[in-house]
């Protein structure tokens, strides 16, 4: 029997990470174009949230794989069904890749790592260039995916008015 | 369960969703600086360096001409009561360094540039790092990134003479009276004949944090133990300082004293254009010993960003806006030259 909504733990993880990811994207994109003392503070914040998000996404992948989750609505056209699956895979991939790329690029750039974490890859300038650019470009892809995800969720909730948005509701589930 | 919307209500809600998403995207574009008032960004500063000096792929975008050295720092222990940083108590800390001359042109003659620099990375046995970039001037001409950018613009070389327009420079200094200490330094400055006999200054102030958590602001200097000799009036060797350094290191290690100058209440700790009175107390934190030099454009320093905000616990940045701007601009320079290195590497 499939549940009608996501497990409360999955919903807590979703909304906590949603806020943190959105904050990360804004912090990241503004700190690289900023040279005020705020830059210094934003970078520390970016590293701290990034590390938290890495731990959270690992827990979240475990939750996703181990707990049952609600099915997509039966009347969803095949193309949208495919788009929903593909965009979620992309989001999970990016949520895992972004903090690892951040950690990896700091390693490849020869920078000291927070909490004296070990280097993920060797100090290598060309590898740094690759990872640093991937981190930047994939951030834009992640932001675009978040916009599409948010748009789709709102269409489900406000236009199609099916059970999709409600299945990830941040509070106690609303009654019908 | 409600039924799907159709017609006008559906169109209205879709429009509202579209509007919301557009607003979020616009906020993102604003945060990125893609829309809104033009700001001074690290990118703009580095672009200007490249516009003035030329584009030299793979090189640092300022202090482009230099060479890697290594050695160690022998702590005297005298600064350990001021800061918990391990470098001040560890007997011998390995050091990677880089001597350079100012400017973004990696082919400038060594004797043509008054500013010299020494950048260091000290790695203590607790795994922490301290990176510092020090210059021969003890102060900067200005105290904000915006004024620094104006100074860079005022120093734009005249296409005819290849030198800055004196009238434009004069107008800049007249508009920036805070540059008085720097101008006095430039007037009195006698270039030495060697990297070995030059002094290097942190320029920005930092806070040392002691075991009780008390913060004291300091600036630091490396004072040469090699006696001063003036740079000859006529120097024909483009790489005079590099050849000199190699020659000296063939004969033995070179030494500098790391001197910490303690600020008193009221001293400018967040303005690198303002000198502190000469009678401020100093602490000799130890001796820097440089005993190895690498081939040009080779060595451990090459792929390091000497970001002055890479500090061990026990040393903290001041609120100096130039310090933050240096960190941001160094990062932009490092990113840019890493991309260039990757492109050059791929072409090989």
C-alpha cells in the first residue's frame, strides 16, 4: 500500500534543505562578485552550509531509498511523468555533486579545508580549474532546476489541484 | 479532492506562478550583480590590471613576475603570549614563499619596479596554515577598494610614453590627502640591490588572539638581516633580482626577523593608508630562513593563492576593507590563471 504523503522525516529534510539550498545559491552567487568584508563572512557561511548540506543529502538519499513514497497521480501524461522522474534524479545528483565539487575544488586549489577535513583530490591547478568551473556552472543548473521544480509544484497545487503538493506539505497534512 | 482549473482562473494562476518564479530569478540576478547598479567587483579590478599591463595567460594578475623559494620559520617564542597560533611557539615551521616585483607584466625589468613583495605560507604541525602577502611599502596610498581602483585608473599608462600621466596622478593624490604617508615613503624610498636586503610589510592590520581570548591588533614586517646596499643606477640585467637571489642562496641561507608592531588605542587598524606612530612597541616573533630557490615559474609556490585571509586560529582579520578586497581579488586572479593553465596544458 503506497502512502498518500511523504514520511514526516522526508518532509522535514525536504524543506530544511530547500531553504538551505536557496540560501546557498544566493550566498554563492553574490560572494563571488563581492569584495567587501561581507565577502569573507559569506565564504565561511557558504562552507559551513555546504558541509551541512552534504550530510543532509546523504541522510536524505537513505530515506528516499528506504521509506515508501507516494506515487505520481494516475492521470499524469507520460511526458510529464518522465519529466518528474528525470528532474528529481537531476536534483538529487546536483545536491550530492555540489558540496563534493566544493570540497574537491578547495582540495585541488591547495586551500586549507575547514575542520581539517582531508583533501578529496590532490593539489592540481588544472584540476582546480575544472572543478571550480563545474561548481559555478552546475550552480546555475541547480538554480534553474529549483525554479522548474517550484513551478511544477505550484502548478500541481494551484492549477491541477491534485495530491502532489500536499504530499510534501511542510506542516501537518491538511484534511480534504 | 478538488478538480483541475480551466479557463480564466487557470490562466490567472499560471500567470501568478510565472510572476513569482520571474521575481525569484530576478532576485538571483540581482544578487549575482547581473542587474542593478554597477559595482566594483573582483572581476573588474583584475580586468583593469589586464587591460593596462596586457594579457599574460597563466600568470598571476598582479605581482606577475616572481620566483618560488622555501625555508623555515624559527619562532622565538616571544609572540606566543600574544597569540595561540602554533607558528609562534613551534621551533621550526616549514615555509613556502614567493619573491616578486609589483605589476601585472611578467616581463618587466626587475629594477624598473619600486614595489617588491614576499608571500609566505607557513604550515605548522597542528595542520594549520598561515598565508601572508607582504610588500615593500609599509602603507598603501588609500584605504578603500574604491579609492584603490581610482588609483589604478589614474596610473593607466599613456600609450605614447608607456608611463602614467603625471598630471592625472597628481590630481588623484590631490583628491586623496590620505595618501600623504605613502607619498612620503615613495619620496624617501631607496631601492636596495636585492630581495635579500628588502623589508616586507603586512600593510593591513590583524588581530592576535591570546590564550585568554584577548585580541591585540598588530601589523607585521620582515626586516632583513642582510645589510642594505643601494640598487646600482644602471642595471642592464632584466632579471637582476632573480639572479642576485640565486647567487646569494648558493652561498648560504638568507634571514629576516619577523617583527610584530602592536597598535595602541586609537591607531587606525582598519585603514592601511594610515601609519602608526614610530614609538609603538614591537615584538620579535622569530626568524625567517630562506635556503632554497626554484627555477623560474616552477616550484611549490606557483599553484598557491597567497590569500592574506588564510589564517591559523590565533590570528584574525581586521575590519580593513582593503584586506577583504585583496582576498577577493587574489581569488579571482587564481581562478583566472588556473583556467588559463588548463587551456595552455590542453594545447601542449
